[in-house]
């Protein structure tokens, strides 16, 4: 009989079987099952292109994911001259700097709440009324836009990409759940939690997490699990690397 440490880890992130989180997990010696619960697709580009045409009139542009970075840089490769750049975490910031975009604000604690706290710490009366461009997912939570508006910013939120349900092989997933051979389930977004629960049905979703504990990349994702009665292990850092390492340590403890 296999130990918990030798059981496969489920990756629900929108990535191929050889995607970055899967590679991180395999590099730690873990077997991976790819169950992408969400997919990232293109949005209507007109609103984003219109906003980017006026980018130099914004005081800030805020990136909450690498998908948003890709959508913007596909349409504007050159970094803005007068617009400061904020990134929600180190991975997003690195994607920007690798493409020649300076990053002026990255929170110590990755995530929407950390980003707002970082803005609040350096915000002054002179910043009141500053225009902020926020290229976001179609499923972006209100945390960033609402938090910036509370500081006095004028936020323009545009849909940069769409997050949608993926065509998951539910029959194969249920077969794994029935066998009871899974070690852990990783979640890199609240959407992945919601869509996996919807695809499997609440009963099979509960059976899955009864045998394979959830690991969440950040607090927002953990709250989505908590809303479904589940306590997730929180990644040490809100990065794919942190998610993989935390999953590995959890698997070792359960061995």
C-alpha cells in the first residue's frame, strides 16, 4: 500500500501537464495529476487597448497576475515613462522586470490585501485622486479596486483576460477519488476551488478533500475553501514555488 508521500498531488491550476507548478512539484519528487479546473482565455481587447492608449495619463498600473502582464505586454511592449507599476507578488514583478518594465511597488506579503496595505503605507494627501489602471481577470474579486478607491484613487478596471471553467475529465477524476489514492490538492486561485467543486459536485468534492488535504496559495483562496467548510494549509509564500514546497512538506508529515 502506498504512503501519503508517494501518492499523487492534484494540480487544479490553469496550466498544461508540464506547467510551472507541476514542474516544481516533480522537481521535489512528487507525482502530479493535472486537473485544470479553470482555463484562461482572451477577452475583448478593445477596452484594454483603449486604456493602454492613454496609459501615460495614469499615475499607476496595477498587475494582480502574470496573465494580466501577458495581456498588457502583448499590446504594449514598451514600459510607460510617467506611470508607476505595482505588482501583487514577486512572481508577477519578475515577469515584468524580465520584459524591461520597472516595478515600483511589490508588497512584502503577496496578495490583494498585502498590495492594498503597501499602497496605504506610502499613500499621501498628494496622491488623492490619482488615476490607477487595473487590468484584471473577468472574475477579479473587488478587493484591489475597492481598496484603492478607499484610499482616494480613481480606478479604471478593464478586463484583460477571461477565467472560465475548463473541460475537466470528471469521470477520470471520480475514478481517482473512488480509489482513494490521492495525497493532496493544490489550489492557486478561488476560481479553481469554485470550478472544481462545481464540476465534481459537492459530494465528490467533499470526498476528495476528506482523503487529500487542500493546499492554498494565499488567503483569498483559503477563504474560498473555508466558505465550503474546509481548512486549507496555507503556502509559506504566495508563489508557485511556495505552494509546491508547502505541499511537499505536508506530504512528508503525512507519510
